[in-house]
């Protein structure tokens, strides 16, 4: 068992190959969903982290000096700059890219495990990450759709008052928990732009029910679910 942990030419090739394959699997799933970081990004992050750990193990064994996990610690903290680059805040103050950033960080950790020869945690970690990206994504979408609260960006027509809009929602048992005016938005033919948090008082209400109510409102020019 110890042979596969030793730093031999065969072990180096095996580790780099495993890192490439596992990183590629996760990246391919992300790429199919058109995420900012896809196939090559995940593969390179995992492969790079693996190379760092191999190099660290080499220095420790050949020169008999240093900490065998010191370089790996720098990867865990340093990968943050790449993840931060995938996180964006839209002009509606919506945060996107958190899952991608977390995935890149986890991919780097997986590469570190492969680089030191801890194949078991890397393989099972890849499996659980893949499940998180696929099956749990569907569960997350299901839970969001079942939630009675949602954030919406709305543009109100010029001849339609916000008071009438609030009354329209109340008639359909939809409350406005938070309302925020977008002051620096120039909209042709619109009196106001709002970012609001809606809450449906109906117990079995879905997002689709609220969306239908917004579509039927004659005073709404445009809306976007955040």
C-alpha cells in the first residue's frame, strides 16, 4: 500500500493523470451549464494543486528539509483570488458565481489530496462534488420554486402608480416585504424601477404563481427574477 504513496515516476504520472481526469469531470459538468469556470479551468486548478503537492513532497524527501504540507497551505489560501474573479454583483445587486468559486476551491483541495497520494479522499470528494453540482442543483431549484418569498426587479409604467401596484398585489394575497427604488436607472417610458421582495400568503403558492400575477399586471413593463 505504501508503494503508491512513494514519489516515483509511475506515481507522479498516475497522480497527474488522476488530477486531470477528476478535475475534467467536474469542469465538464460546469461547462455544460455555461458557468464562468468550465472544463479547462477546473482541470488546470486541480492539476496545478497536484503539482504543488508533488513538488513539496519531492523537496521534503530529496533535501530532507522543510514542511511537507507548507506549499499546499499556500494553495488553499491563494486559490481565493481565482474564485473571487468568478463572483460578480449585477446592477440589480444580485450575487452570482459563489458556487463556481466554491467549486474551484474544492477542486484545488482535491488536487492537493491527489498530489500527496491520498487517492481515496480525492475520488470520493470528486463524487460528492459531482453530486452537489448535479442532483443537489435540482433539489435547490425545487426548494427555490417552492419558496413563498422571492426577489424581483420590476419596471413600472409611467402612467401606473406604485400605490396601484401594491394594491394589485394585495388583492392576490402577495405582500411586499422589502422595496427599494433604483434611482440611477434611466428607463424610457417608465416612471420607476424597483427591487422588491415578495411574499405570497397562500400556503401552496409557487414562484410560477407570483410570476403569472406579475405578467397579468397591466402596469408592469418589465420584471426579472433575482
